[in-house]
């Protein structure tokens, strides 16, 4: 009896074991490929892995009863879709994982998919990488959801690059992109021709040739994985003919329409510091124009309320090889759309200005109208000079039209005025009574019955007689190196002021730093970088800040650090040194001339910051004797309203 029982048990046990599918749990997952796989969960058991609907809440994922498992390894990166939609005869659940059975990472799930009969399931377009292990799980929604069907596995790939950005620049055409999944490599196509193959880690490319005016080129970036590819493309248009300075269009009327939509960023640097208060931005996607003055006078350059985007304007003298900044503007009060206005650029007859219009920042581009309004000068031949040691400025000028009034201003303060002046009259004046030695600004205001003209201004250096002039050695400037020149000073008496006259012939002064060292080794930097070609300047501590143009004989303050007056603190006798450091190789030049001019009288005042934070011993001179000075007291930042504030006038 017992023997017969055990025989029955032994005969039944193998039958029960064989009826349970081999892929009944994760560890026994069957290998599958792209295609259709028949399955039946009738004899499967419940896995110990709990269902997780965190990626498919609302899709009615059930309990994945009687679940079966498959293992899938994609040959290429791409988008994986898994489905029992309309291919199973029971209410199914789907879950898809990456990782291993001991570390499952859910990447997709579904209970009931829209449009699928019998509450069957579909998980679409899951990003997967070539060689990544994927585990697919199919089960029933409840304990009574039992049946069979077909599991459909689809892989579309690879995935094309995302966020493809195309542009042009000095190196040609450039592209950058994002990679949603790893790829074997990237292929670059221009107008359908393969021109480059990059490693799979690349996210940018530069090459090719920028299309010409009116031309275009199609650039495509293809993701390649497992012998398949997917690409994304962009079209690059050739820039307008005036996309750079050398292509500047001539303006012959008071207004001209422009369009910066197809323009590229110019290589010419833009210095926003002279107009920083107007928020000049970056001046991108710019176009260029040239305008020639019909006479002496002033010009107003404007896109004010006449452009569809946030504009920035810049105007230059010189030529494209050596641009001299004359003005710039970002946003002007009263101009809608953050458009721009440059006023009162003084011009002489036949002078050519180069005008540059661009956007405030990347993607600021569009259409508009540029206005160039010329106002002829009412006076001509304004001359102001001063002989050393006199403390007097001689001024002369000629009226070009009948004038109703004129006024001379000294450093912004009215000095003298006239009544009517007939056209052709040559007027002479003498200015005195101011504090000197000092740089002085002389301005002439003139009016006629038709209105007032832009003030004409001249800077005049009013000096004492020099006590010594020491000329320095000259010669070629070492390209990409250091040039040292010397001057010998004989005076054994302390000097109280010093001016440095300097002339350098060099096509790119942005490469240069010029330093002066006294006989005692104290140093001041006269010039550093800047823009333009050549230096013909006088460096004097009380002068206005150094600024381009540097080659017109202007007087300017050393850029610093260091002060020329610091070099006067010891006996000047001995060998002084001028160092010219060419910081960028490629251009050669010549030190034409330089000299040291010493005085036994100090300048009457020195420029200082507008605001001094500190004690009363750090106060600065704000004007001259007789000037009206406005003082403002304001508590900001570090004062909480409960601390005393002192002021001195």
C-alpha cells in the first residue's frame, strides 16, 4: 500500500514541475529579441517583486499576478516599446526594468492602455542604450486575469541629437548638441555629404566654410549606433553683405532700413565702458554702415523707437583696420523697445564715420530704421592755445552764419558771452583768472535764429615753464617681447610735476603695455592694451582718463597702477627706463620718440573718485574756486539708520 502511494506521488511530481514556465521569475528570465513572442501565464506563479506604479500612476497597473519574465539586450541605442495591446486574451499588466534581478530599476509600466481591448497594455518609447540589460515582466491585473497572448518588442533607434544649435564664426560653421543616449559615433554632413566623423563623446563641431552672401548650407548631425543612424539638421544662411566692417554699406540719405536677422557676430571687439550707464549689452548679430560728413558740425545717430528689437549702437572713426570708438549707446530714455540714440558726435567736412548696429544680447535681432541727422556748425576754426608760464588761454573762431549769441565756457562755467555776430566775423578772446597749471576745457556755445548748435570744445593744457626736458632712446619694438629704452635726467632738484610725451608706431596697440620707471625704480603703467593703431599721446596725472584714440596727440592720464607724481618724490637725476611689452606676437612696431618734461610747480588739482567712503582726511577736490558744487548725503548698505553720519563742506 505505502509503496503504491509513493509511486503515485513520484509519477505526479515531475508532471507538476514541468508545467511551471522556466521564466516564472526574474532569475529565469528568457532571452528575447525584437519581434513577437507567444506566452501563456496560466501555469505561472506570483513573483516576490512587488508591483510599482510610480512611473504609470493612473494607468491602472494591477498586481502582476502569475507573471513571466524576459531579458532583452538592445543592439543599438534607441527607443524601446513593449506591448500586449490587442494581442492578449486577458487583462494584462506590463513592467519594464533596467539593472539586475537584485537591483531592478523601473523604466516603464502600464496597466490599461488607451485604445487596447480587454484592458491590455502598452509601454512606448523608453530610451535604452546599446548593450544595456532590460528585463520585461508580463502578468495579470488580478488573480482571475489568466490567459495567453503575444508580447511585442520593438526598438527604434538610435535617437537623433537634441538641442542642435548651429552658427557661424571665425573658424567656419559650428554646431553643438545634446546626446540623450550613448552612441558609437557622430557623423557630420554638409549638404548631404559626409565630411567628418566624431567620437561618441563629442557634443560640438567646427569646420566647413561659411556660406556667402545670399547662399545657404544644410548641416546635419547623425547619431550612429549599432550600424543605424538618426539625424537632426539645421539650415545656415549666408550673412548680409554688411555683416562685417569691410562690407559696410554707404549711407547717402538721412534714413536707411536694416535687418540683422541673418547677421553674425563680428570679430571686432566692442568696448561698452564709455556708455556703461546706457546698458549697452554685448552688440551681437551686428551690421555695418559708413557715413561721410558733408561739412563741419555734429551728427545724431539713432534707432530710437524705430527697431523691432533691443538694439545697441556704436560709432567709430578711423578705418576697419584701426577703429577708433567715438560713442555708443544701449538704451535711451524715451525710446521704446530699448532702442538707441547717440547724440552730438562732432565731425569735420569729409570725415567718414563707421556705424555698427546690433542686438543687446544673443537672439536680439530684427528689422528697423537707422537715422543719421547732420547739423552744420555755426562756427568754424575754433582754436585755443596757451603759452607756458602765462596762465592765459588765447581763443579764436569764425562765424559761418549770422549768430544771435555766443558764450565761452571754462570747465563748464560761463566765462564770456557776445551779442550778435555776423557771418564771416573772426572773433578773438583771452581767458585768464583760473587756477593753473591744469588741463582746461574750453567750450563755445553758439545760437542763430534757426536754433543752437552742438557745443564745440577743446582741451588745453595750461602749463608752467619746464625745468628740464629729457629725450629718450628710440628704435624697433621687439615683437612678442620686451623693449627697453632709457633717458638720462640731470636735475638734482626735486620736481613737483612730470609729463611724458610718447609716440609709438604700431598697428595694434592692444598688444602693448608701456611702463615708466624712475631712476629710483618706482613704476607707473602709462598704457595697457586699449584699441586702435599707434600711440601719439601726452601722459599727465591731472588729465582725463586714458581712452582711444591714442594717436591724435591728446593729453591723458596714465592707466595705472601708479602715478606720475609718485615718481617726483625723489631726486630725478639718473637713468629713467621706458619698458614696452608686446604681449601678443605677430605685429612689429617702432618707438618713434619719447621725452620726460619736469616742472617745479605741482598741478593745482588732481582727478578723484566721485564718492569717497572714509574719514574726512580722504576728501577730494570737486571743483575750483568760484564753482558751485552740489553735495548729496545718503545712507546706504552698511548704515542701518542708527549710526551717525558726518559730512564736511
